[in-house]
C-alpha cells in the first residue's frame, strides 16, 4: 500500500499521467453531449465532462474547462481558438474559516453557475470565461479577454474585464443574416435586439 502511495506521489509519474490525460484521456463520448463534426485539439483538460455539452460543427483549440457542479454549454457552429479557460465555479469565503478549509462539501450554495456560449460565436486565443456568463449569439471575444458578465448578441467584446467594443452588424443586417440561417421561431425580433443591446451594454460597461 505504501509502495502504491509513493508511486502516486511521484512527480514524474504524476506528470506523465497528466500529460496522457490531456492528450489522450478526453473522449467525446464522456461529455454530456457532443454533436456532429466537432473538432477538439489537445491538450484538453476538463473537470466532470458529463456537465459539458457541445453542439454540431464546433472547433475548439486547447482548453481547460471546469464544470464540477454547473454546466458548460457550447452551442452549434462556434469557433474557439487555443487557450480557452472556462470556470463554472467560484471559491467561497466563510467567516472563521481559511480559504483552504472550504471544500465542495461545505461551500454555500450559489457559487457555481452555468456558462453558456450561444451559436455562431468566435473566441480568440487565451480567453477566460467565468461562472454565470452567457456569450450572446454571433459574438466575437477578443484574444486575452476575461469575461465576467454576459455579452449581447453580435457584439465584439474585449479587455480585462471584458467590455463591449462595438457591434459589427446593424439590427437590419442581423435580421437579414438570421433569416438565412435560422428558422423563424429561433430568430431575434427587432424589439428583442434593441432591448438586449441597451440593457446588456449598460450592465457590461458599468464601473
């Protein structure tokens, strides 16, 4: 038993195991859902793959996704560059306890929230997406961004923390664009787009 423990604690053995898991240990069938024509480029590091859902026609570079207690949902037709980090959880602070004393068993509720990446999203290199964020349909996330608040559809966001840089389509252009790609019951209306732009920009860019 002590021999097995020593093997498990050996840094070389642990390094080899981590390397193997990152390149060969992640299987599409281990995810909660993995659609058709999905490309995953190793190294891939995931926590609780059954909470990860990936839609059709997605390409994802090397990434680290932690979905221990909440879901990570990546919808169809998304292009994601290397270096993506997604954290669906948060650390808690309890009165009278060190941060190292707080485990998943005694952490209060509400610190883990789903991360959702809507359809037709482009995410640049080395982006971090934090708990509870929804990346709006058709959004572009600039390289190096840290996204801690949800983003409006068809916006370009970037920075630390991420803010709306601009919208790359007018509402009229979005309506034409979606008419070519989505069934009528899945398209945004003009009113919905106007409301989401106004409310989301204010929330995302507030100090």
